[in-house]
C-alpha cells in the first residue's frame, strides 16, 4: 500500500494521468491557444484557481518540501479536493498572504515563497539563532575565480576531451537501478539508445513507466496508457536522450556562457549558462580540475517561485572508449532518486519498436 501511495505521488508530480500525448508547448493549451487554468481542471480551488493548471503538481511539491511534510499533512489523500483539515485552511491563508506580500512589497515578483519563512520547517523560527551554525545556507563565500576569465568554449572542449572525445555512439543498451531516497528501495531500469532515440523503462513490481524520446517527441507511459507531460517534463526527457552520452553536449545547446566559479561538495566548479536552440536556459557546473560535468539545473517558474530540477553526475566510467556518469542523482522539491548504471553495451542490436510511441 505504501508503495502504491508513493507511486501516485510521483505521478502527480509528473502530471495528472490524462490520457493522450501532448507535444511540448509552454503551457497546456486549449485548441484555440488559451492557457488552461487550474480552476478549469481541479474541483475545489479558492486561491490557486487562476494559475496555469500545469503548475499545480509543482506547487504542491513546493509546499511539501518547504514545510518538510507529506501531502497528507493538508489532504485526505483519497480525494485531494476534499476540505476539512485545518492545515489546508491555514495553507490557503498562507498562499493569499504570500501573494499579497509579493504584490504589495516586491512589485509582483515572486521574491517571497513558502520556503522563505518555513525553510523546511512546519513552524518558522522568529527568534534568531544565538549561535549561528557554521554551515547556514548562503554564507559560504564563493571560491576565488581563475585569474583569467574562463572561456565557455574551453570548458566544453575540456569536458568533451575528458569523456573520451566526440565519438559518435550509434546505439547502447544500459542496465541500471533506480534507488529511492531511503537508499534501500530499488527498481530495475532498462535504458536503450539508438540514433538519438531514447527509452528508459522503470519497473515497480507489476507496474512500469517508460520515458521515451523518439527523435521528435517525448512521452511517458505505462500499462494503462500515456501520462500527460508538461512542457518542461517533455524537455527533460529530450535532454536525457541528448546527454546520455555527454560528449554530444554541443548538440544539446546552441550557446554557452561562463557565469561564475562556485563550489560543489568542496570542489571548485566552473558554472556556465547553457541555452538550447529553443531559448531555454540551464545551468551547468564543471569540475575545474577534471573538467567533468557534475551538475545540471533547470528551473521552471510557478506562481510560488521556481521549481528547481537538479541532476548531479558522478562516478564517470569508460565503456567502449567513451565515459559516462554511472551515478546520476535527480532532485526536485519533495522528490529525488538516483540512477545507478551497472552495465553498458555499446553498439548493441536494439529493435526499432523499443522507440515506438504508445498507441493511446
Ligand atoms: C501545506 C499544505 C499542502 C500540502 C503539503 C499539499 N497540498 Fe495540495 N492543496 C493545498 C491547498 C490549500 C489546496 C487548495 C488550493 C486552493 O484552494 O486554491 C490544495 C489543492 C490540491 C489539489 C487540487 C484538488 C482539487 O481538485 O481541488 C491537488 C490535486 C493537490 N492539492 C495535491 C497535492 C499533492 C499530491 C500533495 C503532495 C505532493 C499536496 N497536494 C500537498 C495544500 C497542500
Ligand atoms: C512571512 C512568513 C511566512 C510565509 C511566506 C509562509 N508562512 Fe506558513 N507560517 C508562518 C508562520 C509564522 C506560521 C505559524 C507557525 C506556528 O504556529 O508555529 C506558519 C504556519 C503555517 C502552517 C500551519 C502549520 C501547523 O503547524 O499547522 C501551514 C500549513 C503553512 N504555514 C503553510 C504555508 C504555505 C503553504 C506557504 C506558502 C504558500 C507559507 N506557509 C508561507 C510563516 C509563513
């Protein structure tokens, strides 16, 4: 039962299981190009009705992560539209308060969100710490940048060299596991790649979910059909296909720009803005010493601040002369998991129907 609930929550995060494939656009749109509002999709919204329906799952996960609680803190999880929990009422007041703080004091920009006060706690602390903790967020000074400003093109060239050069990979069959945040629960994953197409199937007992990029469109589906994908989710499946063999990084983005020198896990990183051909911007961090890509961050705006999607790459290993990260950690508000790759068969024979779109 526990697993079933978790599974449902993951799907909410991904999007509600409305059957049908949607090619990606900025927001879910009706046929005449109007953005679908949350009040037209959900039953009982009193304060969030006017935001795009696309954002609801993200906003709910932002609530859970900001207060460090489960959905059931505010909801009866058999019916999310039901009222009756005091916490849900309080949350409605808090949402209205947060909107008015931003409107009245920050010119309508989402400067303040739930996490600004809650910071991962149910009860925000109004009294300052008497002994400030050494690691309090935001106080770690940035490391010294290199003496000469790094050129983005050099950072990319060093990375491509570090992963074995720009070799073209035609196909690969990858065996992996998805490790849940408890560090113990795992689900088998099979990742197939062929001529730029990508399919990743995760099996949860009798259920399974496949992420697919067929070269022009993304889909997510299981035994019961397709899950509706939001634009940013479709984009991330595409990026998985593009960066599975990371030496192809130059094809995924059309522009790179050095931003600053930072630190991740005690190591100096060079941080670049990378822009796709469609104008979407992501942030890439490269280890200054090894040249390897260690982090990729994409942010999707919501009415209650940015929904951060972070991918951490580590344990690069060589397979058939190309290096790929064998430990990839995915994290977003309230949701995280790690893919651990155990075997990679380069130039494996893979049937074309592995990359066929589901019939919905
Ligand atoms: C801090 C409280 C809080 C948490 C935690 C929370 N929600 Fe909500 N949720 C709300 C409130 C408040 C509304 C109604 C907003 C409104 O009235 O506009 C709502 C509305 C919803 C709705 C719309 C239901 C409908 O049809 O009217 C869904 C679905 C939902 N939440 C799912 C979730 C899921 C899934 C989680 C866990 C990932 C979650 N919520 C976590 C407070 C919360
Ligand atoms: C300006 C600061 C601030 C912001 C912004 C804020 N909160 Fe709060 N929140 C508080 C304070 C203070 C309390 C009272 C805590 C207590 O009673 O100990 C509280 C209490 C709550 C409670 C009740 C907790 C309980 O113990 O029952 C919920 C639920 C809640 N907030 C949700 C939210 C959500 C969701 C957001 C974002 C939409 C949000 N808050 C934004 C300051 C804030």
